[in-house]
């Protein structure tokens, strides 16, 4: 009899459902502040979580590469302040973990490197 009670208790425990919610994928916007009049390319490092894909608008072009440091994003075009790109992420509950670092900026006329200190890219849903 005790054996049956133990078996029933074990089966009941095995059949309970996990109440952990499934991650919800979503899109985050990368917005540039501090763009100059002749900015032609910017290289960013997106860290804090995985990036599924990157999309751009405004006629920009994009190239990406992921490694242990995060996702490197290069945006090319006549850059201006505002939305640079959107990133698709697998879990929106981790959106506040994403951080963008401006690595390099270049001038579209001279192709010279510009000081990235004056540039800021924010991440928001």
C-alpha cells in the first residue's frame, strides 16, 4: 500500500506543469545621438545578450559579426541622429541588459577616423 502511495505521489509530481513563462522575442531600436554632418560609417558593439538579426532603414547598409564580446554592427551611409538600426532579440525580458558601445566612426568624405567619444547610441524597445 505504501508503495502505491509513493508511486502516485511520484507520478503526480512528474505531471505538474512548470509555470515559468516562455521568453518573448522582440525588437530593440538603436538610436544615435551626436551625429556630425559628414559621418559615413559607425561600428558598434552590442553586448548583454544574443542578437538574432539586425535591420536598417534610411538607406543605410549594415554588416554584422558575432563573437564572444557580443555582436559587432557596422552601419554605412549618410548617418544622422535618430534610429540607426533595429535588433531582434530572443527574450524581451532581458532588454535592459543590452548595451551599445561606439567603437569607431568615420567621415564619409575623407574616410578618416573620428573620435567616438562624442557619439552615443541608446537601446530602447
